[in-house]
C-alpha cells in the first residue's frame, strides 16, 4: 500500500457521476500528476483525498491509516488552492504560522519553523507583508510555505500554477519540483496542462469522465498511450485507420489501395483493423522519387510556420491536415510541394476506441 | 448620476426637500435647547442650564442607563444572530434560502407599530409579562434585518476556499469561523453593531408597547415628560440623543465607512 491509497472511490451528485470507482496508489516520495480536462473529476478526487469532499463510496488511506471518515483537520495534509486562498487579513508570517498556532506550538519553535518554511520559498524578507502586497508568484510561494510548514504526510496541489503567467509558471515548476524533492514529499498535482504534468511527474494519471484512462510514466503516456483520448490529450497526434499487414519482419497498415504506412506496437494482429498515430516530431518529409517508396503516404505542403525552436509544416493528406515538426534549418519544401511521409506510426492497443 | 438637466434638478430638489423637512426642524430644536426662557424660536438668549438640569432628574438618568444597556444587548444579540443567519443562508440555495431570508427581513417592510402590536399580543397570549427580556427580544426582531443585510452583502463575495484552507491546516470549523470568517466579516459586523445600537437607542414604537416601569427607555421617558412639561429641557435631551447618534454613525464612517460593505465586494 502506498503513501496515499485510493480504493474504489466513487462520487456522484444526483445522477451525475463525477468519479467512478477510482483505484490509485501513490508511492512514498512520488510526484504524481492527475491530468484531464475540466469536469473529468480530477479536482474532486483531490478534494476527496484531502477530506474537503466526502466520497459516495470507497476508502482513502493516508500513510497506512484509513482516513475515510476523518475530517480534513485531522488528516495530515498540505493543500495548495488554485487561487492560493491566502487569508487577506493576516500577514505572510501569520498565514504560514496559523497551522502551528492551532497545534499550540511553543513560540520559539513556531518562529523557527515558519522562518525555515519562508526561507525555503525565499520569502523571509516579506514576512510582515499582507498577501495583497505580494505578486502572484510570491503569493504562490506563501501558499506552498503554509502547506509544507506542518510537515504533512502528503502534499495536494489543485492547479496551483494556472493562475500565473507563462514565464513565471515555468520558474515555479522548477522551484516546486526542487522543493518536493528536497523534502521528499508525496505529492499529488492536479492540472489540465499536459506539459506541466509530463515535465514534473514521476507518474501521470490521465482521467476522462470520472475514470482513469491511463496511469504510467510521462514517457509511456506520451509515447505509448492506451487510447486515442490519451494520445490526443497529452500532445498533438495524427491518426491513421486501416488494416494491419505483416510485411516480413515488420508491420504495416494499409490506408488505401496504394498506401501503406509502417507501424509498430503490439496493438493488433495482422489482418485486423486498427488505429495508429504519429506525433508531429516523429515524421520526416522527403521528395518523392520516381521509382521508390511507391506505397508511402503522400501529401502536399500547405504552409510553413516558423516557431524559433522548430519549423512546422502543415501537410494536407487526403482531406486532413497534419503538422510535421522539424528543426528550423533552411526549409527544404515550399507550399505546394508534394512530399512523402517517412515515419513509423504507433498502433493503439485498443482498436475499439471511438474515433 | 447622469449629468442631465432632469437629473441635476431632481438632485438639487431632493437635497432642498431633505434640508427643509429633516434638517431644519432638528436645527431649530437644537437652537431652542439653548433658550433660557421657553420652547420658542428664535431664542431670547443663551444658556446651558437645561443640560445641567438633566442631572437633577433621576428618572432621565435611569432611562438613559436602561436605553444604553438595552442598546448594547440588542446590538450584540441582533448582530450575532444576523452573522449566524447570513453564514447559514449563504450555504443554502434556492427556495429555502429565499424564504428564510425574506422572513427575517420582513420587519423592514411591515410598519413598526404593527410588528410591535403583534409581539405585544403574542407575549400577552403566552402569559408572559413585559420584562427586559421581552423588550430585548422585540428590539432584536425589528433590528435583525440590518445586520443580516450588511453581512449577507459581504458574504456574497466571500470565497469559501479561505475557510477550507483553514481546515487543511488543522482548524476545526469553529476555529475557522473565529480565525478566518469573522475577522473577514469585520467590515460589516462593526457597522452593524453600531447601527443596531442606534436603532435600539432611538426606538419608540416597539418600546411603548413592551416596556414596563422598571425599564423605561429614554425616548419613552422623553415622551412621558412632554405630556406634562413643555420646556427647553426636552429640546436639550433630544439634542443629546441626536448628537450621540450622529457621533456613533461618524465613528462607523471613519473606521470602516458606511459604504464599506459594498466597496468590499
């Protein structure tokens, strides 16, 4: 059993099912992200772990104890809210010290622990300020300090970075991860930002309509998604549908009479219909040769988009458009060029997933 | 206010009526209180003797004391209940909330004399006698809408996550209430206390039905005195009431501002 153990937890409001029998184990010291669109139940799951919401069924264990019936204030958690929820009438110091005051911590120890927590988020100098006198990033740090000062068994973060602008968010990601690793805190991080989830986490949970679609490492989630939903949600994906064929030692997928794309993955046996996908950076473009590669998919370059770190070709394939990400070297193709696509598409294991 | 001809003439017209009908009689009353001779205007001299005579009238001192105790008790009780009701109502939705809040607000829309008569009738039917407790209860009923409305207005913009955050650091709901919710509602609680005190201190309509001999309030005492005596002493006494009310309201305005409740949202 992990540090956090969620057993068959359900939550419904009337006929609306927010969570449908969720099972989840978070290991000690692990950084786990829960990723999904709004309304998928991820925040509800976090609030149930915290005790802010009661589950309709199932059990929650924290550090080996069954806390399902324990109210929030008896669970040893740290919680960071999306809007930080700092108390506007209290100084930064008092915001952080509140939990210790409630535990009747002796004054000297209280001061030391609050200062340590503030030092950890580089805010010692601002201890006397009110929250309204702080920037968004500073408020975020106070919220973190308030959560960690109590040495919680688990740290629960509800989209804590989404209120910050982009540059600040990237800085805070690094700080957050560093802090989490330094303290070895078991952390559940709820977000709808796939980049954030992939870059910070040891493992990622992708949720959809109250169920867990996939729980795996960021690498596996990105490169070996189990469904179209996951493939689409954690990055850009272009899907192919067709019949899987054995081609010597390799597999291919016949897309049309004269078009076959190489595929990999143990998704489907030969002779069956399947779904495969590619990511924009997996594809290379090539000039068609008169006599080679006759069966590779062909497309027409629609436009070139320069992003600095990459140049993206938008290529029209039949009546669909796919993005091909290339390094921003001198562009080899121009709009209107016919190109062939070289890539290995990855078969999804679940052919039954909806289009 | 739109800067149209109609708008500004309404504005000035309203202001003129306000001065003519509300402030002018009060001003005359205050001037008369310094008149050495009789309740007439313009005054024929200047004296403070009517103010000094208050000290010779133990009835008035006792009434002032009764009004003060009643006012403080009403302020605490009415505001306390108003805060609790506002917090409770904020957690409700739909019909129950609308029904209960209009019920609590109803004394605002019913003439005070009818409320007082109804309360008197009920107390009589229940076989109770007029005591300080029945008087206090009546004052609370008629003043409750004010703190309720003030606190509810501020609760509108209240973020429940601030309370939840307190729970996550180990506060029980009661501790969260004392340490987070109530301090944040201070901007509506303090003015409510003072406004309720002023309302209770000045109340005549309810008190006339429900007060007894031992708890004659200042406005009742004043009215009783007027039946037999008509001298500038009454004006002096009234001036004290007016000035006390104005001072209290100024305190509210200076500390949190009379419009503080709305500005906060």
